[in-house]
DNA sequence: TAGATTGTTAATCGATTAACAATC
DNA sequence: TAGATTGTTAATCGATTAACAATC
C-alpha cells in the first residue's frame, strides 16, 4: 500500500495530524460519527468499486461512481469525506485504493467468521448465499435443534446441535452471528449468543430482541419490505385515482368497476396489466445484460 | 367497522373535513407525505398490534405500544398522527381498530398477490417463508428458467417457465413481484416484470435496477446488512482500544497480541469470548420464552 | 497556466424529541 | 371535576444538496 497522504487518520489510536482544527473534540474515535446512512452507502460504493476493479478500471470520478451507485455526486463526495481525503483534485479516485479504504473503514479487511443458528428454509438459503462469501464473510458454523437436521451437511458444513453453541463459539471464534430460527426461539438464541461473547447479531425474526448495549443487533424483517412496497402501491393508486377524478371529470365519471367498495379497490385496479401506460415502458428496457 | 370519527380523512379522494387548516395544500393525496421512516415503523406497530389482538388486549396506551415496538412514545404518537386521529385522549388506542387503520393505510387490507422469479436457495426460502402469508401476502406464482426446476412443486406451487411470465401475469394478476435470480439476470427479469405491468418489485440482487418512475423497486442487500454490522464492530473495537489506551495508560501499555499488525487486529481481539464483560450479560437474560 | 474535480461549506430539507394544550 | 393520555407544536438534531474554493 503506497501512502500518498501522511496518514488517513480517521481510524487508528494516535491523534491524526489533520491540518484543520475540525473534529478536534472526541478526536480519538472519529469513526463514531459516520452517519448510518453513509455507512450503508459506503457498502454500496464498495460493491460498485469491486466490479470496477475486476473490469480493470483504474480511475473514477465522483460523477461516474455516483451514477453507477445510483446516488448524487455531492452525496458521494460528502460520504467519502468522512474517511478523510481519498481522491486527487482534477483527476478523480484511484479505484483500487478507494476500495481498500472503504473495506478498511467498514472493518472488512480482516474478513468475518459467521455462525448461523436455525437451518430451516431461510437458514439454508443464507448458508448457501454466494453474496456473503464473495464479500468476505465466511460461514464457519451452522446450528439447529431439530434431530433430523443436526448432523446433516448443508453447504459443506455439518449442522451442529444448538446446545453446543457456547463451546463451539470458543472453538470457532465467530465475529458475527445470524439468527434464522422461529420467532419464539429467537430471544433465547440471542441470549445464548451474547453469553458466547458475540457482539454482532443479524436477526431475521420480526421480534425486537433484547440485548446488552455493547451488542449490536440488526434486524431484517422481510415482510416489512413488502409492506413498504404495499404502501407505495396504495399511495400511487390513490394519486392515479385522484388525478383521474379531477382531470377526466368532464368525461367518463367513473371508468372502474367496484367503485362502490370505496377507494380501496383502486389498489386492485391499479395493478391491471398491459394498457396504455405499459406501452412506453418497453422502450425503456435496454438489452438483456446487466449494465451499470 | 364502527366509525367513531366522521371520517378518517387521510385517504380517500374527497377533501377530508379537518377542523384545522393544516395539510390544506396538496390535500388530494395526503398519504404522499407520510415519511418513509414512519411507514417502516407503522409496519412494526402493525405486527405488535396483531399480537395484542391475538392476546385479547382491547386498549393500549402510546406508552405501552411504544415500549413493545422499541421506540419512544412521542415518536409513536407523531407517526400515528399522520393517519389522523386514532385514539381517545385520557384513554388510549382501541387495539383492533388501530390495527385495521394501519393495515388500510399500508394498503394491506385487500391482501397482495405475489409472484417470485428465481427459485434457487433464496427463492425457495422466500416461497416457504411463513411471515409473508401471515401478514397478508399470498404467493401465487413461482418462475425459473432452469429445466430441472421448472415443473417441480415448491411450497405447493408448480414452478413455471420464466418465459411465460407475461402471459402468466395476465392470468395471476399479481400486485408484487420478488426477484431472487442471479445478478446477471436481474435487470432482464425486472424489464419483463415491468412489461407485464408490475408496479412493485422487491429485489434481492445487489445490483441497482433501472425501472420507470411509476415502478417502485425496493432492494434488499443481505450483505450490506452484514457490512453495517461489521462497521459497528470495528468501531466498537476501536473505542475499546482507545479507552484502554488512555485509561490504562499507566498500567500495561499493550495487553493484546499482534499489536504490530496495526489497529485492525482489534476487531479480532474484541470478539474473544468469555472474560469480564461476558459475566454481567447472563444476568440480563430473562427466561427462554419470548416476551414483549 | 487552464481545465478539471475534489473536499468543504453553508443553506435547505426532513426527522426526532420534549413539552403541553386539548379533551376524553 | 380530576386524572390521564392523546395530538400537535416548536425546538433540536441530523442528513441532503448545491455551490465553490482549494488544488491537482
């Protein structure tokens, strides 16, 4: 790693030699005040940059990288500025260097060892999910309680008895645990993972898990994602409805069936396929291969 | 449904008879300005309320509901206020009524018909995920391209050929589509779903999908969730490190191994099990059954 | 030097929070 | 009426955005 700047200075214990007096308070752990929203986007930039590295791209401007990541360039530069100076003015960013920088900032450069508890449908999918391995997360242990599952091999790992979680964690030294058990069992599993010394837990159960402050629990609720989509679809249907009501007021008063059932029927009507609005969307499709 | 108030007035096309002059601009589609963050939390409240209905709870205060959902009561009341008045001052909220109210606001009261494209590991897990059905999402169609998969039965549905997507959508009338295909195929699948008239798409591929404005695409990137955990763990390790460096300055200068490899080794050290910090977490666990 | 692009500023926008008036 | 709790306000906090000075 060739260092252009004296020291990146965002991480590391010793006070960074920043020329300006900014961030002087709490200077010891500046990484703390990177906003969550920024961290999430950094992960996205990282993925895009990895693709660029593979393609052999050497330099990228904030404009290009932002476009590829689907954000504005101002936001991108602001996000990157939390990591200290990363680019060269008038030139752009060194792709591979910036990737490494973000990787380090996210704590990914050492890799992570992941244990997964709950080898049901979802657990199996997660265990076999290539996206993890590709991004530095190694599955090192699978656990379940069902006798029919314990002992079987899933994604090249033998499923262990969840009762042996604590002992296994001492052996496996995981840095992250994933919970994919039924709702009722989740809190108990969480407690035992905390006992075993885990500090990072990703839960796929909708229940809010209680854990000590020093343990970070993230929850992914797949149904919530769908419900947010549902809201947008209902909202859109309503707007379409409202516009139709005002714009076409003089023409056909109500072209839709089931209006008597109230505005709710709009949601169903809005999803009707293949008329008018659909036609001009096909022109929008651009080939069958993914392009950034 | 017994209506206490003359009309909820947040949805619906006709102007709502609000006594105050608020939201008078753009009054036609007030639902538009419910913040995303609020929508997401509404989904959480809905889940908690459903549990309460099942338990036979009739009335709940903002304080209680907020606690159960893991948010502050002020935030909860603010969130609910976007739906219009829902409670009774001095009393609280009618649990079942509030649940229905949120369900309607999220557009869930009519249910949703979901098609899923890509019946690999993840697709299978999603197809069999009970959390969807339990919350009003019905899987109505599974699609794949692999000859070995097409025709097989997964979660009580026969997998169809993805080539017949458009025709099938006319028949199935889905309101939501889920994409769980390999990255390279995602954009193509997305284009064809748009062609088929879908307006709500949930994608599990990390690639940013292009779609017309009237189509809502949500992306769930499982690796990003892990990466955010990773960041927090690295940050925590760093803080622990920094505190140790300042507090124990006069004592042992460096108690950890591998310090020569730079601050990054802190992440590994922080995950070491079972000493000091672990002891007081076991007292925190409260029985083995999930309790809200 | 001229051209280009970063890193940073300051203004805007939006979300959170605490406090309280309204009112059951 | 007195007690309780909602719905709303206004202040605070944080994130986004556009513009530009710094500088390669």
